[in-house]
C-alpha cells in the first residue's frame, strides 16, 4: 500500500467518525502505524467503542483496525 493510499484511508476514516450521527464518535482520532489503522480517544461505553470500530472497518481495506479507544464511564 502506498503512502498516498494510506493517507486517503486515514482521512476517510476520520471523516466517517467526524460525521457520525453518534456524538460520542465525533471526537475520536485516527492514526496509522505499521499498516494498522489505530483509533484513539474516550467514550462512555463499550457499545460506543464497538460502533467506532465498525464504522471504520469497511474503509480500512487491508489495514488492521486497532481499537485503542478508552471507555470512561
């Protein structure tokens, strides 16, 4: 995967979360490292953590999604 493709995936995943109908997901961050799409931030429930992961999964392509979102509830 090229650097440009990786940036496009990170940008698309960030946009998906930022435009979510679920306010909890809008402030989460997306980064890339070693072919991993990493999610960061805080949410109030494990349900929201899972929603974030499922929202970016279709965008990730061949990248592995690593959910580092913390539940603070």
